[in-house]
C-alpha cells in the first residue's frame, strides 16, 4: 500500500501482512509512484488486485495456494518498483519479517545522481555490485541465507549538481 495520508499509513502498519509506503502529500511524487510488479507463492504467480484511492494505491495478492494453511514452509516472493525524490539523498529498504534471501536493485538512470553508496544492515554477508562512478548501471545488493527482522539496506547518494558546487582544491 502507498498513501499520502498519515492516518491510513499508521492504520496499515498494524496489519502484519501489509507492506506500507508513506509519501509526502506536498512532494513532487505521489503515492501513485509505487507499483507491485509480481507476487508468487512457491514459485507460482498469484493474481494481484490494484485499487486506487484519492490518497494512494493499494495492492492485494491473495494466494490461491493453501500453502499458508498447510503447516508446511512456503516461499513468498515479490518485487515492486517505486519512484523516489533524488533530492532526498537516501532510501531505506526495511526487512521486517524473517527472510530467506534478498535481492535489492537501485536504478538511477536520468536522475542526476553521480555517486551512490550502498550500506547493508543484514545478518549475513551480502554481495554488492557497484557500477562505475557516473554510470547509470543499477547498483544491487543480494544475500543468501536467513535475514532477521530489523535488518535492511540503505542507498545514499550525491547529485552531480552538488559535486559541481564544491570548491576545487
């Protein structure tokens, strides 16, 4: 779910099955900048329902499999895309449930971002792929094994325009 309404955001946080994004209602980007791309259970794609609201957008993926009720372990996999404001200088991806393996990719084509520093707060050793300075190639962090809640990944960046403002030494 993505929303510009803080009350809807706080209410959605109480749902343990929900992943919620809050967008500022006075930012250049709105809650429509978030898109759930796919959702699967045990490798089987699940139908996704999208609902637009005046202050945001909600996606619902209800597994057609009985995996969650069978008492067996099951794998949930999903990917999403979101637009973020480059002037924000950072993006945090929070791991809020025990997760077996994670892969995060940040694409910054056409954003005016010169340099990105990825930081991980994962409970396993990650693999980090960095592009060359000034390159528009995506930067990715991935890790195998179990990752515990309260872990995450942060991308911090510098804009090209900011580098041009620095005094030359």
